[in-house]
């Protein structure tokens, strides 16, 4: 039985460890990211539980993290599906699913404000190696947010859809290197006509851009201890500030050769110049882990040579670090175009496309669909340019997971 759609707008959501985004398919059949209330294309996956049970999500929560300290919850995606993960704030216990639902609620409400229509159905993405409990918990978070979750979609499949549907691409094998804020995976996708098939996948739920940030934090804290004899990591507020500064430094070093990090703690101040060379030395072993996974998935699991691969897609904001593209070029001999499609946005774009594909197919497969809803979808599809209409109605996706519990086929 296919996905059950309710009357209302369908969107695709990238629920990320550090950043999240929502997209939809517009009246021209093109996937487009929906800006949030702050006019940002991505929303920080940060939740602040303020006094009086006030829940603040996104940039405002991140900006207040230094003053709010332990009231701020970050990177909850890493814990989703775990029954032992929880946060107790003012006597209320929050689970990762609850925190995820707060992020999803903001995305939903902001999208409704921007589009002017109720957002009802959603395809939500997860890493390809998420197990049953993690997928079920993600779906539960969506339901808590008031969404009708029509699909839990593997992130590399979403990236391949963004790559394949919005461009004229030749058939072949595409490798998706996905380094997000808190998770990492590699997948091999075969694109053949209207069929997108996941051939192999593997990854690490405990590896992501956060770990690159942590290396900066530890490095700066060590320099501060040596200079002032005090440890800024012992103070919650100082740690939150250093965490924000480390993330900014990492992003800055993607375009600059050096950046400054300022630390103030215990009445002392330190200004440290961090170079890209030092940063890459500090994180060389992390990059090596991703290289080993990349080689194993392509060469061993998929049984391909690099000559068999037509394109390597970079997905996730952390994949924009120069060391990533350089490593891939050295390993594969292939040129990697950063921003084709945009690493921060392509998963949400692909999820939106997948939601539209399922909705188009549900018109003919769901006998319980309301007739007025069926007619509205048909009219919307018929209004699209023929090439877009064909892609939405004829694309099929086959997914596998890296776990032993089976194969999932959706289409």
C-alpha cells in the first residue's frame, strides 16, 4: 500500500543534526527551499527551553545559548531512537523525539506563513544507515509536530533526486558523500532512466562536522590553559561560546586561510589565530575515516572501479571544507564541483521532489483518496510543463539499508 496523503500542502524536510530545512515543489514543478521566519534557508537545529516552558527554536536559540547554558539542546538527532536519551529541564523530561518535533513544528509553521496554505504532508529524510527504531522515532517526531509523514526517505536518495530531476543528467553510477553536522554516510546510486536505485551504503552516526568543531574547541582550550592556567571548558557559558566560535571558525576556514578565535574566561582574554593548515592537521584522522568508508562502499560493497562512477555528489554543510574535495580528487581522480547541487539544501530539495512523486502516484493508487483532493492533484500535475510532469509521474526509487533487517522498496 502506498503513502496516504491528506488534503493540504506536501513538503520535504531535511531534519539535520545541526541544521534543518524545508522545501516544496512549486507551480512550475521545481523544488524550492522555503525560507524560515528569519529569512534563512536553513534553520539551526537548536532548541532553548526558557523559563515558563517557552520553547525557542533556531537562530534565536543558538544566539542565546551562551546565556542559557544547560537550557539549550543541540544535536538531538544523534540520540533519536534511544530510550535512555533525555533532558530534564524544570521538571519536564524531553526526549529526542520531542526536541525533533519542536524543530519540525517551526519548519512547518514558517512554511505555512511563507506559502499561505496549511502544510500537512511531509517526506522526512534520515541517514541511510538509520535502523528501524531511529526511523520510527523520526516519524513519531513528525506526527508530534502535526505532520502526516508520507515517507521516511534516505538522505542520499534525496540528494540523487535533487541531482537527477532538476538537471539533464546521463545515466550512470553516482556516489553521494554526505558529511553533515552530526552524521556521515556514503552511498552509491544507480540512475537509469526514471529509476534511481541505491546499490550500497554505509556510514557512522557518531561522525560529523560537530567532531571537526570539537577538535577546534579542544585546541583552543589547550592554548588558553597553557597561557592563563584556567580551563574554559569547565564553565557551561564559556563552553557554549567556544562551541559557537568553533563552528564559525570552521566555516570561515572553508574560504579563508586563517581566522581569529577570541576567548574570554575568568577575567582573562586570548586571541588565537587558527590557520587552515593547523585545522586540517587537527582533523586529519577524521577525514581519513570518511576516506576509508568511501573506498569500502564503492570498491568493496558496490564492486565498482572509479571509472564506473560518473559523478561524486557532496552533501551536507561540512562537505564544503576544502580538505574534503581535495581528498576525493586524490582518491578518485575525478573533479568535484562543490555546490552542484548546493550541499546544504539538496537533501530538502530531493525530499520535496520525492513527496511530489509519491503524491502524483497516489492519485492512481490510493482508492481512499478524497475525490476533490484527487482532482486538485491531477489539475496541478496537468498544469506542469510536460518534462516535469513526466519526471514526477514516472520516477521510481529503490532503497536499501546498511542493516540486516531487509530491503525497502518504495515507488
